[in-house]
């Protein structure tokens, strides 16, 4: 389902003096289809870089990534959007489009996939109901609380029924109650069949929802399971 | 707060513009800049068309504008020999004698009724197959074919005028190309500004699986609409100026001009009728196509930096 083999990621260090920063080195693991994994590690361990590789926002500088049975390195750039449409992404900072309502933010993946207005309306309404925001569909992100914005972001990520759902510190900006609600939604997606990877350093939350973990430290995978 | 009945319409409008390009590529500055360039383009286009018409007319006139004079008193046998020799030349399409009555009528304004009494030269009108590449050489050959004759070599001047008209035409087209390049550059700058303002939104769309074509199309549709609108305004603004210029230039093309006098509406109509309408109507469409293409290229080049 998701396989990393000897994956490394280097990029030029800030300063432009030709130095190279190694974000990830020799990463190898396999995530079975329909699994739930925590991605753990201290700040700067490489969690975000690994998730960005998984969501095809970056390409590795070495090694091989396999997603949905396809070796990503062998695919043409033009073939990647089709794969991205099977991946849902949730960010710590939500990344909602500020000029669009909650409804339009959630509808975005369906519109990109070419769904007609008539066909997408019921699905968007249903998913907003699922995240508890049915009555906030016309609100702009600026008019929503942090927890509500994150639930809109989750609704946007899951409306396509993603085969893979990755979340980068999705509870980082939320209080404990909202955080628990967000994690419950992500676990619900896992129950519905998605492969879910959640990066977090909120250990209380991790302990409250036990699951296998990938543990990173200084760009290396130090534990898996 | 929006009225409930308007919500679906507003939602659809916003949904069709997820990058918020209506705000970052506003409908004022870009159309105005393009309108100014379209006005210049319309003037250049009409100038080039007018120069082409002038060149064609002068070239056509030059082919039949050569006359040859034999001295007064040349005997009929000498005239016939000269006509035969001229008709044998490959450049000559037709050589015919200007009869004495017509010659007298032509000279009447200067000589009055005395014309028939004055010894007049024998005049032969020559029509050529085309404008000679070397008018001086042709004149020498004509004079050799009819000894004692004098050639009125209008062709030399006409050839120079045709060359001038062709040069004006080339300048018109060069101006058009320059304006098009400038318009493409202006659109590219506007699109780059739009990209800079919506970088995060583009990243979100890219992450959600939008193709380069999807994203480029959104910019191109907006840029095409704005440049098409600007080109339409600029072309419309150019029409009265072009009509006036066409009316003033009418005598050069064999028409009649009222200059600054006469019935203004009638003159405007006559000027409008003389404009190259096909090219002018095509200008807004070409402007839209230019804006669309420039935006497509700009966005696709920028998107190549994304994985």
C-alpha cells in the first residue's frame, strides 16, 4: 500500500553557501492497506518531510516510494495529479482558502475531479454534517474557530474517500476537547477503510488512542511498530 | 448578509474562482493597458492596410504611366516603325498612338483653342506588363527602339513611391508585432503578480490533485477575458480616428475627401466604410487569444517548479 525503500531527502541549506541539509536518510517501511499509524518524533526529526513525500508534495533525492502499487519515481510528472486525488491531507495550519466558504473549501476536491455542481451538493452537505458543521456551511474561514477550521480541513481531505489520509500535527492548534474530536474523525476514516498516518508530538493524545507508530529521530527511522 | 435566494448563485460564482482571480487580476488596470495597446495596434493595422492599398494602386498606375514622345513632324512611316519596335519589347503590354484630337483636348486648358495650330509632338502611350525593376534601363531601351524619342519616365518616381509605401506597410506590421509583444509581456507580468498573490492557494489546488492544465486554464480564462475586453475597448476607441484618417487619405486612393469641411456624419460614414473591417473585428479576438496564450505559458512555466 505505502512502501518506502531506502528513501533519503536532501535539500540546499538556507544561506546559499552550497551546503546541503539531509532531512531524511535511509527510511524504509511498509504500511499495510487500511492501517492506522502514528508518526512520532521531536521537532526537526523529519516528520513533515516524510509526510510531504507521502503526499507527493516532494520527490525523494534517493530511494524508492511505492504508493497504491505504483513506483512513484518511475511515473511521469503528469501522472501524479491522479495519484494525489487518492490522498487526503490535513495540516496543522488548516490551509483553507480564505475567500471561499466552508462549503466551497470542502467542495474543492470534487470540483477539481470534475464533479458537477448538482452532483457534489449532497456529498458536501453530508460531510459537513459528519464533522458537525452543517449550519456553518456558508461561513468564511475567518469566521470559524480553530477547531471548526480544522474540521472543515478534515472534511475537505476525506470527501474524496481517500485511500491514504495523512495529517501533520492536526491537533497542534486546538484545545484538548477539539483535539479529541479531530482524532475521533481520523479514526473513523480508518474504520471506513482509509490508511491513516498522523504526525503528532502530543503524547497524551497518542496514549489515549493506542496504535502502531513510526518513530523518527534526526531524519532516521528509529522504531516501527 | 446575502439573501438566501442568492446564495447558490454566489456559491457557484465563488466556486468557479477558487483562486480568487477576480480580486487579484482586477478588471481595471489590465484592460486599460491592453486598450491603449489595441488602439495603437488598430492604427498600425489600418496604416499597414492603407499603405498596401497605396502601393498596389501606384504599382498598377505605374504600369501604364509611361509615355514616349516623337518630335513634331515625324512621318507616319516613322511612327509606325517606332510602334512596331516598341510592341516587340517583352516588357511592353500595349503601345498605342495618342490621336491628335485627344492630345488637343488634353492641352486645351493650357493652349486653349489654339492647340490645333501649334506643332505638337507625336505621343505614344505605353502599357507595361508590370512595374520595371530598373526603370532607367527600360527607358534607355525604349529610346533605342524609337530613335529620336523622349521617354517620360514616371516609373522611376512611382517605383520610389511604391517602395516608400511598402516601407510604411512594413513599419505598420513591425509596430503591430511590437505592440503584441508588449501586450504579452504586460499579461505575463499581471499573471506573475496573480501567482505571487495566490501562491498558497495554488499549492492547495496542486496538493488536491489539480493538473497544471487545470490551474493554467483558470489564469488563462481570466487573462483572456480581460485582454479581449481591453482590445475591444481600444479598437472601438480607434474607430473615429481611423475613419477621419481614412477620409483624409481618400484622394490618394482615388476617392474624394471632404477634409475638415462638409457634412460631418457623411464624412464619418464614408471614412468608416473605407476601414479594413475584417482585420479590426479580428483584433479583440486576437487580443483575447494573446492574453490566454501568454497566461498559459507563464503559469505552466511557473508550475514546473512544483513536483
